[in-house]
């Protein structure tokens, strides 16, 4: 028998691991046993520890609930009960590092969970996001598994990295929440955004869970980071039954009640598309304001009107309200005004209302109304001074896309409405300010890798706006302002992920891929000309010491280079065709290699010749030439055409 056992060094672990995985997929335990019986226990353990596509056989078996194979791997092969693998969430395709027990709990494989715990699996071993098996089982409402894990010392109080608890994850089931509460789960534990389980239950419209939590003294006055308590959350989410239950079973001040009815009415108008229902709720709130005629509760209205809202004002009496809501557009503006007055301009639901209403206008080709609302949203979000704020980035991207959608439809003759120069210029100005702030952040403190992608997107958007503004008609004074802003951006010299300058990006076809449609095409001659007019260094180099000229010759077609005039434009504005990159290649080398009709003598100066001779023959020059000429000499590197 011993002679049949393979020596340790003879085992092709990867090969036999692939056979093991195949046996698991085919659910053939007998084939698996036959494959591994000729190996020693240490050899079997090595084989079943080998990962394919990120997972060892044990984790794969646990996901699929194949108890007999799980037991064989643990008992006969010594599989590591804690060996982590990869679990992919179907909804968002995100991938997480988890244990076999974690996946069995999520997959609702109770028998597998039991055998893993019997084999001493750590019941509280978390995923890479800090989520324990019991917490994730709560999210999947796998009640039997939750109870079994709790009976075996699972910690129901341990949150994940976002502060989410088991109780928060269980709000979809009042029975599960009740079980956890009996086990001393804290009904007032909150996540990192200040949300209690009560907030989550309301958001999901779970009335029975809301009743349970309030009966068990959940703090209905607790506010999350946006200032939403239970009543306000119910109103914002549009759940009148939950809102009425809270009103009937908790103590609320009259102002909070008024605001709740007004916000619920706004939800009816915008999300339920029930104008009559929304107006009815506003009238109910107005009647409550005047329930004491001698001491009415007045709205605190802003002194200034908002142009984006057509300078609309909120009514202060029932008569005014009836008059103002006679037209649907007036109703929509009232909805926006109500949210901003009660929630504040920076609240996410205020912003959602602005973006949603703008999108509705755009869908009906009322483009200017959309521009006004989205521009106002961008102004508000820009005031947060968070240069990498996701919502701010989303808003400016939506605006630039909208501008180009309008421009392309105008050019196609599909509409007469054009982009107003002052609108695009204002967005461009704010965008430059955002780029400046982002550049400071990236140079002064560590940032996440996705921030580099965001910064690249900001640069792309700035070029799309430059292109648009270069095409639009405007008075000379406005064009001068535009050029001053471009000059401001040029002096700022923001760089992309490969240290490419704006002139590099202007000749890069990938800039067109910022979105699938409704953006300008790159390379864009108009952008190149504006950047050069505003003083950009045509010979600036990227990380590989490539110039924009080199990249354009390498990546653009003959038509783009020659027929559109890009090559001539760059050369005419001082691009050095003989500048060498880090590999010793120059644009001139590429031009001659591809047979472009260009005479080197037309674009190479005597200074260039002298610099190239110095570099070619490795002549010592640093103490012989003025310091200002040293960078010029260095740029000419090695080239062998002379």
C-alpha cells in the first residue's frame, strides 16, 4: 500500500484540486473518495486547500449545501474549517472574503452550519466588511440558522464596519426582530449614519416591525445624520399608515406634525404622482397651522426667492394655496420649496427632488428648466467644500451631458433651444474650483484609489465644457471671461493618472468615452486651439515623457492628424518633433516610420540640432550652458535620425 502512495513532491496539487472541484460540481462523493484515497493525509489536505477562482473545495461545498462532501473534506481530508474564500453578491457583483460558516449561513444550509460548528468553526468569524455569520443570516431572514447560531454563542451585538447590527438587518421580519429583542438586542443601537433599526423598518415600509420597536421603547425622536427622526422618515418615504401609527402612539409637537404632512404631500406629488393627494395633505397642514385663529403657526419663509424655482413662493393661507396649485408646474415648485424649507438645502431628499424634477423636465424636452434646477443643485453641493463628494461629481457630470445633448440635438435640427453661454460658463467656473480643491487634497494627504478616477473624470468634463464653450456664440466680453478661466485652469496644470496634461487629454480619443453618448468627440481641434491660445505648454510631458505630439502621432488616424489639422497646429505652435521620451523615441521617428509627408528641417531649429548632438555624443554640458537651457537639452534625449 505504501508503494502506491505518491511522494509529497510528486503531487500535482493544482491538477488534483481541479478534479476535486469537478467532483463537487457533479456531486460525486464516490469519485472524490477514489481520487484522494491514494494520498497521505497531509497530501489530501494540501489538495483540498488549493483554491480555484478564489475558493477551496470546502467553501464551494458549503455554498451548495453538499453536507456529505463537507463532512468528507473535514473528517477525511483535514480541510481548514476557517479557510476563507470569495463570495460574490448577486445584486451588485461585489466580492467579499468570507469563511465557510458565513456562506453556509447566508445560503440557508442549516445542516452544513451545524456540522461546521461541530467541527469547531468560529461562530463569530467576520467577513472582510466585519459582518458575522449571524448578522448576514439576519439580512437573509434565515431565522432557523439565526436561532441556532445564537444558541451556540453568536454575538448579536457586533456590528459590521458601517455600524449595522443584527437587529438593523432583521427589520424585514417582525418575528426575527422579536427573537433578537428577547435575546437583549439593543433597539437603540445605531449605525455609522445615526440610523436605528426603527429608521430602517420605516424605510422598508415594515409597519409590524415599527410597532414592535416602538412598543419596546425604540427612541422615535432619535435623529440620523440628516436630522430625520421616525416621523420625518415616514413622511419622506411616503408611508401614511406608518406615519399615522407614529402620530397616534408617540408624543409629537405640532410643528413636527405640520412638517410631516407637508413632506408627505411632497412625496405624493413627486413619487406617487398623486397631485390631488399631495395638495390634500398640504391643505390639512395649512388647516392645522390655523387651528388657533388668534395664534397661527406661521411658516418661516426665506427672504429671497430662488430663480431655479421660477421665483415661486409658498402660500401662507388656504386661499393662496388653492390658487397656487391650479397649475401642475406650480405644484412641483411647491414640493421643492417645502423640502428646502423643512429639510434644508443640503439634505439628500432636497437634492433628490431637484435632480428628479430636472430629469422629468429633460424627458419632456424642457431643457432650460432642467439646466436651472441641476445648476442650482450643483451650486448647493459645491458649497460643501468636499471636492470628491460623489453627489457633486454626479451632478456636474449630468449637467455636462445635458449640455451636449442639447447641443447635438440643436446641430441635428431636432430642437431650437441652445445652451446658454452663461450657464455653461458658470458650471465651468465651479468645475475649475472643484479641480483646484481636489488637486490640493491629492497633494497634501493620502486618498483612496477611486479618487484618481474621479479626478480624471473632472479633467475630462472640463475639456468637454471647453469644447462646448468654444462652439457657442457669445459677446466678446463673455469670450474673454471664458479665455481667462481656461488660462486659470492651464496655470493650475492639473494632471491625469499617467501625469498627462490637458493638452495630452485634448488629443486623446479615450476622453470621448466619458460616457456612451451625448458628449463631444475627441480629439477636438477647438479644444487644442483654445488651450494653446491660453498658454499651455505644448511640449509638456507625461509619465513616460511623451508629448501630446508624440501621443497624437501614435494613436490618431491620418485623417485626424492631417485632414483635421492637429499635426500642423501642434507643430506650428512650437511642438518639438524631435523630443525623446523615456525610451528614446520621438514623434519625428514615428512620422518617418509611418511615411507622413513632413520635412524635419521645417520644424527643427538649430538649438534642437545642437541639443541632439550633445546628447548623442554624451558631451558634458551642465557647466557650459546657461541653467535655463539644461531642461531644453534634456528633452532631446536620444534619437538617431541625424
